[in-house]
């Protein structure tokens, strides 16, 4: 799961004025925040912005005193650099001549109000400042009448009231029903929150997204020890209507409010397990955490010194089963031409009893192209191909191997793996192995780009399993060697690259 399935995003930045403390426990008056919301449709994205009280975009509004002040908001298509819609304000000082009027505006970037109406199907003609040919639409005005006041346009008030009313009704056309939220709090001198909200129609998608987080970063001390720039201070799923369903909680010492039998990281349920299974399609009985208790499902223990987390034996298989079930559900009836297959292993240092984790954990990600599969492979942190480095980062899993597979014949096209010990054939290092039957100029260019964007010359590229080739190379060399790879005979029976 990632943001690639979404089409639009809403970004909001500002100051959170609720009570906060810094890394040393000292009170701070506010905390900077950046919130990113992912949606499938443009209308859902716009309506989410509207349901954020427009008065929060003005610092002098009483609505910002005890909550948060929004400095900026923008809506954009996922792949676009420029926004479709922005919210901005004009103060009295910026409009001394009275035109344009002071207030809060929608800005339809590089467009007009009329074009935005056609794009979304909205009718904005009810706004008092409506001009179909203007790129701006005033949604709130300012006035001094025994103090500063904000007057929200009646059309906006009616629109928001309609959204709030219909959202509670049974026939409201919902593109999303569940929201997965993750808050990352900085560990540096300046305190800030980065909030990411994913909006899904299905609970299974929301759960899959939640379980992608690094559980080590749920512990502030361990996150700092691993030199992470932030820790995850909140991760949960809420149902549309704001009912919390599931969240991660950390029970580390006596100050924890969670009543649990042992210290560790838990999934806390706010609904019965059977109801969660029925609503999400997830069978928790396949994991060893199913009968732990009916509200707290243990996913990781601390060691006795609280220096690392030890995954509960049933947790890695649960992750794999959920991911595979999601892939099967999402792609039922269709078959992508390629598959990115990631094989995970539990670091031998993370748990003294290897018998708890004998099976290999395999994650399958359907891809529409080799380029897309390589992008997914690139997202795998290079440190986690090394079992020792993964352990030093306090991460319980490492990548044994990542393969790009041709779905039509189940043939491995490209593999990425680590050689741990010096040998006669290959020196220690990270390798990408290419199936000779798929050698082409286009693929070699993709691989060159991939390696240059990851670790460059610390990688090797193999054609079969003998000769190695360092990248990057010139296009002339790539073309020459792609041809040579198909005619060179290896003494061991395969084709290879001559150096």
C-alpha cells in the first residue's frame, strides 16, 4: 500500500496551538504542523478542505486560539507540481485601496472559477463575489465592528452545513469510509508534526496501510537511538464519523495508561475482534496474537534492557497474510504483467529462538511495468539488505532478496541481493542479477538509472551468475554489451558479460 493508488492530495500547514512539550518536557506555546491528506476523487478532496473551518485561516479569529491556525492549504493532483486550488488571505494592510477586498479567498491556479466548476461539477454562482472569469473567489470577508470580525459567505456556510448533514445520512455517496492517520513528531531542536491521512473505502486497505509503519519508531527513545529524525507519536484508523477502530499503543513503563500483562507494542482494538474480522476480511486466528486478549494484540516485546523490540512470533506472518490477501482482493480478475516479490527474514539477533520464525516471509506486489517494479525495489532501504545493519537500526526484519518476475511465465527478470562473505566468484557487496533472456538496451538504461539513484558504484550488475559490471556506463557501452551478452558463451553453460 502507498499513495500511488490515490489521485489527489490536500496539503495544510500551520501552527498547532494545543498544549505541547519539547524533547526535554518543557512547555511550548505551539507546534508547527504539515498535514497531507490522500483521496481518490477531486470532489472528496475539496469537500475535506471545506470541512476545515475557514476561520482557522485567519490568525485573529477566535477559532484559532485553542486549536490550530492554518497558514496555507493547497489541492493538487498526485503527479502534478502546481496546485489546482489554494486558500489565501488578504489583510486590511494589503488592501489599503479597498480593492480587492480584505478576506479569505479560493485561488483556482492557472484557471478560472468557471473552468473549476466544469472540472468538478460544482455550481459556485451563489457566492456574492462570483465572477466566472476570475481565478479568485472570496469565501469570507473582514470588517471592524467593535472589534475584528469575519463574515463567511452564506453560500459557503450552506455548502458546509449540507456536507455535515448529508455525511451523517445513510445515502451519502461516500468515496471513503476509513481513515488511516500517522503523526510523525520531530526529534530535533525545533518541534513539528507531520500528519499523513489516507482515506480508503475498505477497512482492509486501511489496516494494510497502518501495518506498514516501522514499529520501532513508535518508541521515542529507540527512534532517537537509531538516528531517526522523527518518531511516530500516533498511528490509528478511524471510521468516517470519527469513531476510532484501531491504534498502535506503546506500553513501556508504569506511566502507561494501558492495562496489559507485559511491556511492548500493541494493536489496541475499539471494537470486538470478530467485528473487526468481519468488516475487514482479515482472519486474525492465523496469527499467534489472536487470543492474547480481546482489546490488546501484542505485536512486539522489549528485551530486558529496553534497547530493542522483539517481534511477537505471530506478527510477521500476520503482516504477510494481510498483504497477500490485499493483493489477491485488489487484483481479482486481473493480472499485472510483472510482480515485485520481496523475501523478508527475521534477523538472527532479534530473537534467541530461531524456531519461532522458520518460514520465509514473502510479499508480492503486482506492477504494470518493469520501471514500476524497479521503483518499488528502490524504495527498499539499502541498509535492510544487510542483516547486521538492520539489527543495528533496531529493525527486526531484513530483506533476503527482491525479485522482479514476469507474471506470464513466472520467470525472474531481475534479482537484488547481498553477498555477505568474500568468495571466488563474487566479492562482498549488493548485487543486481539480470536474466540474460531479458537483456535489452531499454532495460539496461533503467537499471543504470536505478543504481545511480540508489548507491551508484557500490552496486554490481550481473548477467547470470559469473561476471560483474560496475555502473554507470555510457550508452555506447550499454548497447555494445547488451549485444555481447547474447552471444558470449560461459564455460559453465550460461551467457555472461566479457569485461
